C-alpha cells in the first residue's frame, strides 16, 4: 500500500511539472527573477525596521523579519507557479494585485515602523489585507496550488492587521 501511495505522489509530482509551458531553464530563470524581486522588497522592509525612529516591541524584531522571509519566499513560489502555466498577458490582474500588495507592505513598514504612525499604518494594513484576500481569490480561480502556497501571506496579513489594531488602542 505504501508503494502505491509513493507511486501516486511521484505521478502527481510529474504531473505538476508537466503542466508548464516553459522550458526548464526559463522556469529556473523566472523563479530566480521572482525571488530576487521579493528579496529586494524584504531588504527594503528590513532596512526600514532597523532604522525606525522609535523603540519597537520585542515581538516585532523577533517575529516580523524571520516570518516575512519565509512568507516572501512562498509569495515568489506562488507567483512562479502561475507564471509557469500562463503568459504575462493572462496574468495582468494577478501582477497588479501582487504588486499593489507588496507596495502596501513597504508603505506599512514606512508608516508604522519608521514614522511611528499606527493609525495610518492601520489604514494601509487594512488595504494590504484586502488586497491579499483578493489576490488569493484570483490566484484560486487560475491555479489552486498557487493559491494554497499564497495562503500564508493572507493569514500573516490578518495577524499583522490585528496586531496593528491592538497597537492603535
């Protein structure tokens, strides 16, 4: 029975890779381009966090940047999964929502951490959370694997929103 299950897993893995319309070198280059973009956003956020003008809560320093490292990697993997199957012409909406979500993420870091403006940070965070939910929905409509990989970012955005709300009170 375990041999059968491992065979199914192998078949599913091959099926996952067989769905791509791109060659392996294109897939690898694309993944590293998406990962580089995400790492750039992550480094900007880390710099903002490091140079904040106020005393940050300890949980932010110990939780935010390590969590974002994993989550940004998953975002990159999620979009790469879509890109493997669809052209950029078919991914305009996904690109727009993902880009907006990343820009809002940087804006939240600037407002909340750098300028210590929790209320403005909350407004940006609510927009970021809504954008991440919409991104998840449109990812789900195109490819469920990509949406599931993207789900931790939606959950993290919700946790960050509740933290920001708590901090505003």
